[in-house]
C-alpha cells in the first residue's frame, strides 16, 4: 500500500487533528503513526475502546527495541493499538528525550510503512526542518502534505520549507490550509504564493478551521460529529488523498502525461 506523511513548517497548525480526522475517514485499512519527535499527543487526547487509557509504553519506542528482528507488518502492528472508534494507531515518543533511543530506526521504518501489505499508513511527522530526525520517514512517503494556516508567518515558513523539501523528496507534494470556511480570500492568497513558486505543489486543499469539530479529536466533543464543518470539508480531501496513493507511482504515468497533458485547474 502507501505512506502519506503530514507535517508542518512551523508552530501548531493542526497536523495531529488533521491526521486523526483523515485516519477516521480513510476508505481503506489505515494505521496512524505518530512520528513527531516532540512527543505524543494522541495518548493524551484519545482513549482505547470503552474509554480505557491507551498504553503509552506501546508504540515507536517499544518497536525500536523489537526492530532487531526486522520490521515486518506483523511486528509493526504488534506495537500499535486501537482507538475508541476503531482507528489503529502507533503512539510516538512520550518526550523528545526518548528520540535518542530510536537509533537508526527512522529510515527502515519509513520504507516499511510505505510497503505494508494490509493497509496504508498516515504518518504525523509534526514540525519538520533540515535536521529533523523523522525526515527519512517523509522521504519514503508516496505523498507529502504540509499543513499550514492562512496567516502571513505560516505561509512564509511554508514557502521556505517547500523550497528546501523539494530537493530531498521524490513524492507528490500537497498543501492543506486550515482556515475559517468564510476566509476563502485568505486561502486564495496561499494558492497565489504557491503559483509564484517553482515547486510543483499539485494538490491543494482547504480544511475548515472548526473548533467544534476539532473538540471531538481532543476528547471534548458533543453532538453530531458528521454534521461539523471539519468533517464536511475533510471528507472530500480524504477521498482525494486515498485515491492519489492508490494509483501507481507518478513516474509510471510520465509517458501518458506527455501525450495527454492534464487539463483543468488545481484541485482544492
């Protein structure tokens, strides 16, 4: 199947919430892997079936200890657990200090995630930079999606990170802008910035900034989740992402695209 890596260039634009939402809506079997070296948020936010607490000792750190036996699908899944609602998750490190114990796991982990036979993997990679330890996971992904807001500082860091990232990854690139559904002008300004760049960001999406919907992924939600603006906007985005990584790698289409250039506008 395929690995999709989600990350931010700066701050906290909602990568973990977006990852949880996309994972909950994913149309195939999927594993959400917390690859953020800053520490796990999912164990704090979410619960296991029946409201039981998640086992914070079971995840990337325990997998690192077991990885000397190889990283088969069975080994990876043995160190994952299920959230209330059914989403499979591999918890990340509890604190940044535990990253040192990961050793050289990041590179083989990214390859194994991208080659899992029984489902896709969504990797929440948190904030990334040139020296980020989780960069090998991003380099192994079929699709890399940067999450930002429509603020000037967030877009400036997005532009800088994309300019650097394009030299380190071969994956398709996408951008998700988290913004108020009424702020379409702000989202269009982000698209204008991307249009002015030489970086080929082919996939662009607008995810609704919706505190009511986001509360469900922070253990505080009430009412009908499916009626929230967050879920309504995420449904189409998730379907498009899943379809992108279900297709063969992009280089297999190069000849066809040369003969039949793509038509229409950018997605999103």
